[in-house]
C-alpha cells in the first residue's frame, strides 16, 4: 500500500516539514505560469549556451588544425 | 591567458549573482496580494526587457562607431550585441504573455508597449538575418549598421510608451513618478535580478566577441595557407 505523504497542493496535514514550506509558497492556481516562465527562460539560455559552446569548440578545432598544417606547409616549401 | 582568467571570473560572478537573484525572487520577496505568485514572473521579465534595451543601445553605439571610424571592434560589438540581445528579447516575449494570461485573462494585447516590444524583436531578427545572409563581410557590416541606427528609434519610444500613453501594460514601478514604486524587499529582488541579467548579458557579449575574433583568425590562417599553396608550384618551376 502506498504511503500518503500529503504532498498535494494546499494539504498541510501529515506533511513532512520540508514540504510544509513548499506548500505554503506554492498554493496559487497560477503557479503553473510562474513555473513555465522560469523553465522556458532557462531552456532558452541553456540552448544558447550549448550552441555557443559547440561553435566555440568547432572554431578552436579549426584554428588548431590550420596552425598544425601551417608549419607543415612551411617545411615543404 | 589573462583574458581566459577574466572570462572565468566573469562567469563565476554571473552564476553566483543569478543564484542570489533566484533566492531573492522566490524566497525573500513577499507574495503580492492581488497577483499571488504569478507576479514573480516580473523578476525575469523586467530584467530581460532591460537587457534587450541595453543590447539594442549597444548595437546603436557599435553601428555609429563602425560608420564613423570603420572600427572592427565597433562592428564586433554591434554584431555580438545583436545576437545576444535577440536571446534576451525572446525571453521577454515568452515571459510577458505567461504573466498576462493569469492576470489579464488574455495572452496578448496590442497596446503601445507590447506592440513596440514586438517591433524591437523584429528588429533583432532583421539584424541577425542581415548579418548571416551577406557573403561580403564589409557590406553586411555597413547594412547592419544602417539597420542598427534606424532601428534605435524604437528603443526610447518603447521605454517611454507606458509613461506617454495609457496602456494595458502596467505603469512603471521604477522612475515612474511620485505615485509609483515597489515595497523595499520587492525592489531589492528586482534590482538584483536586473543586475544578474545584465551581468549575464555582458558575459555572453564578451564570449561572442572573442568568437568573432577567433573566426577572423581562422580566416586569416586559411588565407595564408591558400597563398602559400598558390606560390609553391610557381617556385618549383624555377
């Protein structure tokens, strides 16, 4: 049988102390908009950071490759 | 090496600042009586708006610098601010409707402030596309600078829209006159949040500018290799 933890929104009885504070803060029916706003903003930033890091590592590889080819080309000349 | 250390320090500062801003926005700031928790969207919405407006101002400064002095640094500044500003403007347009739906009952209204912000987003889109479509970099820089200067007209009008006209959008809470203002705890959370977003904006701007410089170095190395490859067969003939 599943133990009741009382984690439903607004249910303060039989709630572990840590969740009591959470329940007191998050009892608004509009919380989903707040949650969605913060989640989407951080997704946008994470995706942009990922794109930048990919571009940066590709650039670094390209520069290292070109630098490695340059002395070789000088040597042949 | 020195620049790497300074970038790392900037990244750490930004991360710490964001954590503090999140704590202040979610825990320290009290609930709002009529809006409940939904008002906390303001702690990302307003900082995104300020960062987007600062980004377009940086584009304007860089564009003027490029047209006036043909400075590569000014062009890099404008180019980087265009892309990073676009990201912040997207956040602004995502969080705005998510606040409007529970408070106004609709996702969007075409009042002066929201319309001008949408135009700002279109300007960012135009700027970024213009940069990526042209093959000739100096032509792209010149045209983008013209767009950057003309588009800047939108920024002060957008900022003043809620002061000049009666709009559905809330009236200003900072520098909005004697009747405006926020309780001290909310004001502190908002200002720290704005500082964190501006710190993140300048970090991304520096990162993007360093990448533009690296791209130029790669092009220079490639050109040198091509020149050497062209010279070699000619040298063998003699």
